[in-house]
C-alpha cells in the first residue's frame, strides 16, 4: 500500500541559532543597488570601488611556479594539514628577512587556506562558549562572525579619528574585559587604512597579559605600503616572546602578491596556540593544495621581486588619483601609508554636516554609477565615513570622482 504524500508545509527551521545570530553581510544591500543600476541601462558603466579584490593578475613568476608544480603528480594528493615543511620553512625565512623575527617552522608556523580561514577558526580553538571576543569597532566582519559561530560574544572596542583609529580598550566595560578570552587587532587597518608603530603592539600585549587575554593580529596588508616606513609584525615589538606569550599573527598572500583566489596564508604564533588551531583544522579541512603551496614558497622567497615593487608603484598612482578625487567632492581623508583602502569622511549634506554613510553610498550608485562602501556597514563608529578600494586603474578612479564631484550633495 502506497503512503499518501503529505501536503503539509515543513516547519523545520534549517538554520541554527548561531547562523541566525550572524548580521546581514555588508555587501548584500550594495549588490542589490548595483544590480538595479545596471538593470536601468543604458548608462555609464558602473565603477566598483567596493570589494578589496585586486584587479591585476598574479605576477608571472608566481604563476609559472604553479604551472611547474601542478605537473608533478605528488602535488595531487592530500597535503599535510599544517602545511608542507617546505612552505612553513619559507614562511619562517620570510618572517626573518622581512621583519627580523626568528621562529621555528615546526613549532610556530601553520599554513592557512587564506588568512580568513584561520581567523574564522581561531575562536573555535581557543574561546569557550559564552566568553567575550574583543573586536575593533571598525574591522573585518569575520572577527565578529568567527566569535558568533563559536558561541562566543563579540564586543566592540571603540575606534575614533582622534585616537588614530586604534581600539580604545580602556572604554570596554570591566565585566567584558574580565570575561574576554581573545582580542583582535589589524594594522594596516581595514577599513580605515591606519597604520601603527611598534609601541602599539607592546601596549596591546601589556593589556592582553594584564587581563589574561589572547592577542591576535591580522597582518593581511603588510606588503602593500607606500613609504619607506614599512608595516611591522606584532612579534617584533619590544618584550614579546614567541615561546612565552600566547599570541598569534595571521599573514596573507592575497593582497601583497595579488593572490586572492589562490587561498593561501599562514599563522605565526606561540606553539600552544598554533597547535590548538591545527587541532581544529584537522577534522575540518585538508590543507592548502600542494601546488599552491609551492607557488606560495616562490612568492615568499621573492617578496622583494621587481614585479612586487611594480605592484606597489601602481597602487601609489591609484592612491594619488584617489586623494585628489576625495578633495574634489569635499570629503576628508588622511593619506594611508599602507593597505588597499582609503577611509574618507562623507561630504557635507543638506544640514551642513557629514552625510550618513548609507545615504552617501546609495546616492553614489544611483546618481553616479560609483559603488563605495558605507562606513556604517563596518560599525557605528563609521556612520559618517566611507571606504574606497583601490581596485581600478588610476584613470577610472579619476573618472569615478569626476562623476561624484558633479553631484550637489547638499541638495
């Protein structure tokens, strides 16, 4: 006898409470506005200064290394979850040559499938349910998301222009500090473009030690710099000790080497923290494709290659065009010394005050066909600011701001 199919609608909620707790992804609203602009056509092509995804190809010397490596059948097998010994050794040499930081590739280095993966998994490894994770109030959304998915509670550390866009951890409530297990810092910063001196890391380390908090540094933009003062590693700060301090720093090959789609990075940290993160990764992922690791080795060994210097020169041209454009629309921005982004205060609106960042971003798309990221999408401290990604050529950047300058923002 055949059962009669049920016509009742299923009532099962397939989303977990943790998933429901995640905020709406910042770019969903922007993507909708961009799609509506394109659908209106014909009109001026959309210039997208939103997502920080480099538009230039990966340098040839890295691509060539991948071509050679992928021909070797040994790279087609499961890679070691922690990363190959050769890749970890190359990462350790990079830390020594680039930052003057000596580390043991077996004890202190872990390969990541892009730094994003390691950042997202870290709270699962080191934060118990209900504990607090201190996050920059303006920062990479994955800091918050990783905490939520680990059943921890993200708490914002305020950031303001007057403090150089550094987190004001002294303004966090004593209860949240006491309950904190992990604290994130990120310099060069996304979205503000701010950089910090080594003294900042020493101060952050002191705060973390005094309150028994693990310190985690996100160094995704360290190789995109525009001056002789280059970004430094957390581990170079005075008084820090890889063997004694339970801290960790994440490095990425995505931005500085134009390798966003390759998904490769590494973490360098205290052995106990590295081992904890490796233990989480073990049952979740199978590591970075070995051929990509081989190409990553070549990239790290040649971080001072002329092609990488040429990338920085190209971004400097875009930075010049962007800073000129920001002035044309009556906005305010400080020239960053490193990173892929410019952080600017919105132009003045009808009330004579800087505009709300969402209003500015929506009008920019609708009236100029230029997509920018509203600062409020990163946190309340960005309500009157916006982020510009230098992901188009300098000529296109100039055109974008010519379009924006033609708009009367006070109307």
